[in-house]
C-alpha cells in the first residue's frame, strides 16, 4: 500500500491546492495539474494552485471529465480530498455543455437551447440577456447571428460557457500543401505533437470543431502548427500578428515551407494594404483610428474576403478592440496560437469564448525531455540599489519606484561579468527602458535593436548574429514577439514590464530552440525593492511549467557564492 504521506498535494476546501515541491512525485503532480489548475504562488517550498471555473471549462473542452480531475486529485493527495471540492468540480464542469448553440431554420438566426429548466428560467429572467435572447418554446431562445459572439461572452460572465455547435463557413478554397523539403533545402518533418495539436483544433470539420487555442512553448514550432491547420482546411486565411517583422517572417515561412507563392500572400500593414488568398495583418493596423470617437476603419479587412480561417498569432496579446470584431465573425474558423494563455488584463475569458477554448496544451518540460526544446537554467540575481538612488527610491510613488529599481546602474557590472563568463556563447541582453539599453550597448560596443530600428538594419544584425560574426546584441521589448529573432544560448534580462508572466515566458522562449548544450536565463533584480515582488509574479507561469529559479545575491556570488 502506498505511503500517502509521500504524496505531494494538499487539497483544501477553498479549492486551493498546496504542492510540496520536495515530495517524491512533485514533478509528476505538477504536470498533472496543468490542464485544470492555475498557479497562484510559488515560494521555495509550497506552491499554491487554485482550481477555477475557467480552468475546469478549458479542461472540459479538451476532453477531460470530472472523473479524470477527481482521480488526479485522489492519486496525488496526501489527505482525503474534501467532499465539497469534489462536488464543486462535478457541478462546475457540468455547466460546460449545459447550454448549446445550434443552427435554426432561418439563416439570420441561431438557437440557444438547454434541457435544464432552471437554466432556462435563469436566462429568461436575466436583464442582460433580454437584449439578445427571444424565448421560443420551453427550452430554447432565438438570437441574431451577429450576436453570436457577444452572447457567448455574456453567458461566460454569468457562469454558463456555451457549447457552440452552429456551423462554420468554409470560405474560399485555397490550394496549399506542406513541402517535404523546404525551399532552403532542409527536410520538413511535422512532429507528432504539432500534428496532434492541429488535428485537435480542426476535428472532423463538423459542429463544435474548427475553433480554439493551441498552447505550445516558444521555440517548439507554433508557426508550423498554424500552417498544418491551413493545409488541413485548404481555405483562404487571414493571419493576425504582433508587428511588421512578424508579418515578414510569416510570409517567408509560408513560402519556404508550403506550396504557396509569394504572389499569393498579401501584407496588410501601415505600409501595404494587400488583400490576397492569404493575408497577414498586424494587430496595430486593425486597432488604428483617427481619434477615440471614430470607428476602426481597418476592421473592414474581416469582410473583404470570404475567409475560411483566421489565425491569431500570440493570441495572449490580442488587443481588446479586436475582441469586438472577433465577437462578430463567429462563422469563421479560428486558431489562436500562444505560449501561455495568461493575460495581465484578465481577458482570458474573452479568448475562451470568442477565439475558442484550449484545444491542445503540453507541459514545457515534456518537450524538453523529448529534445524538442532546450534545457534552460534560470537564475535570479539580486543586486543592491545604487547608493545615489536610495533617497529617490524612498520618496517615489509606486510606478516610479519600479522604474528606479529597474534602471539601477548597479546592474551594469553584473551584465558585463555574465558576458565575460559566457564568452563565446550567443547572448541576448533584453530590457524595457531605452536609455538603459543604449548605455549597455555603448559600454559593450554592440548593436541595439528597438522598435525604431529599420528592417534592413535589423536583418543585417540578425544575419551577423546567426552566422556567429556577432556574439552579443541588445534588444528592447521587440524580443517579446519578434519571431525572426535568432536563437541564442544565453538571455540576460535587465528590466521588464512590471509583473508580466507572458513576457517572462516569451523571453525565456528566445533560448529554447534545441541545441547541444544547456541554455541560461538570467534576470537581474534590485534587492529589497518592488522589483522583487514583480519578479516573483513574472515567474509564476514558468514555475507552473516546472522551471526553478535559483536566487543569488550578487555580493555573495562575487564573494565566493551563496544563494539567498
């Protein structure tokens, strides 16, 4: 009989879960929790997870059942699972699918149906839903097709995730196949998890399939998953991405890895306004408008063509205004690609209801063990605040405190020492504040890339970095989403966007492409300042994936080592 005291989880009645990171099966339990629980705190010894309605509904949409969740909790729990938690899991997961959205005889309308009388009465009585739903019988409502997304959004807020089974349009046909050998001469082998992820989204092309979000680590080939989806659907595709550099990179990847020609691919940016069978646009151009009162003129791109697929690249960065139009175009198949579904604006529910639920997720450490992404060593190095800034910090407001701590000049010596330590490696120095980055670049005598760097200059620097002619480059927050950024083996993070978990994941992803040696991720933090708290929040998602940060004080390290 197994010794339950060795089990790593303690499940509490408030639906929090404590993970004893020192227990024998801690890593196994962590991976088992990923589909249905969210990490809240990750101190040294006990990590705190929480089961939320959204985390359970994402699990349900990916095929998990209450029995699977209960068996997982039972299998890893040190003490009996509280009955209230078990009951709540069953009841919450049962809400997914209690309301279905199906077609009606009238193409301008859809039907919302439920076989639970209490749910029907709740919707009938809801003041918010009366604007959209018209009762038609004892168990169903009618709603306008154009309100499809908005209704799903509102019902999620009420705690009723909708199972959308209304049909989707096929869009204009498009001949596209993946090459066996890329134009650059490399064999193109679709990995099992990439094909599984694409198949999980496409499904059987019947009701309830063809929309959702694929969650895969940076460096694991999310772009290839997107192209595999395109091949499976063979339809006109709109790709939305984060910046112009990503537009160019998507275009280059499509030409290199598929049978599409460059003439079949349009770019819709500030410089070009091309609409073709495959069109790649930036979120920025979509959200541009002359003033706050004006409509968004470029939203018309969604109606310019009979799209059969929309790919939302880096869906965790989807701007809030785009949710509005995403609510309107629910008849189009939708694929969200991201390394992490966490959003700092709390809009995870909007991604769930409008783009689609999580269809595929895999623990980062699983791909690491299989050799698909590199092993990464993470270290947080704490440095004292420079003496000349102590008074400024003490009297500053909260936001200014963070900036003073982030721009701490004492960090420069750490960067220089780490670069000396990793001489010969390809190194990225990544930060938030331009003056800080310019000073670092100047001291090192290396180039800096920011959002203002011309594409020609950027390509030249990237080329030198790839060839090994240049070993160190300094990059601003363009590193968060520039998919053309060459792989490195060392990343040194000197500042970031407050407590952004998604940014931390993106930056670690810059060194995760497979290689013959371990990668190193350093984050330099000013000790005993608000930056420590923000760093702890930034690391949450990666801690959830099994990454551990060793925390070292710089003065102890240089004095002979030691961990804080």
